[in-house]
């Protein structure tokens, strides 16, 4: 990966809907050359997806919580992960160092729905306990990374 690839990644992070022509102007290449580079970055898995940033409140998902999972000593990590992966409320899952094995970011419509989700997670084989923090508000998320190139 060279400086142009890093610059393309930075530009796409800022606006994934940029055209190849627009990207080409900004990096000093032709649109076909940019198309080829972006395709290679996608094929290599460096660029994994393109997403829309949405207003979760507008979607009826006004409650954000962080749920830490503490596995029991005999837990099958793959089974716990597969169970959590099937829960559509779970937006992100991080493997953690420390007491909690996983940290989940979840979005639900209400506290009652959050309670039902916590109960489901706690009933998952391999889960010893959970610890939940509810976000009162979001100051920022998906913060842009520093420029790469």
C-alpha cells in the first residue's frame, strides 16, 4: 500500500459516495486507475464495506447501551460469539482484555427492550454474567480517523 492508496482510503472515509472522477482529481490519477486501485483495496479486504451513517433516534433506536459479557470458565467462545452475532440489536462486539470477555454496543427502542435483550444474553450458554451501562446521550461516534496520507 502506497501513499496514494492511503489518500484514497482517507477520502473514502470522508465520503464513500465520491465518484472515481472526483477521487482521481484529488489524488492526481485517472478515474480508471483509481477504479483499479479501489478494486484492489476491496479485494484485499482493506476496504470492507460502504455504509450510510443514520440517525438511530429517527429509526426508533433511541437507547444505546454497552454490555460487557463475562464468560463462565467452561464457555465455548465460538458458541457465545455465534449466539451474540444472531442478535440484531448488537451493533458491535469487541474482544476485551480484563474481566469481561466481550464488550457489546447495542441499540434498542426502549428500556424494556434492553431488559429483554440482557435476559437473552444472560441465558446464553457460556455467559456467566453481564454488566450494562446505558448511554444518556451521544456526543459523537464514528469519529473520522486522522489523515493517512
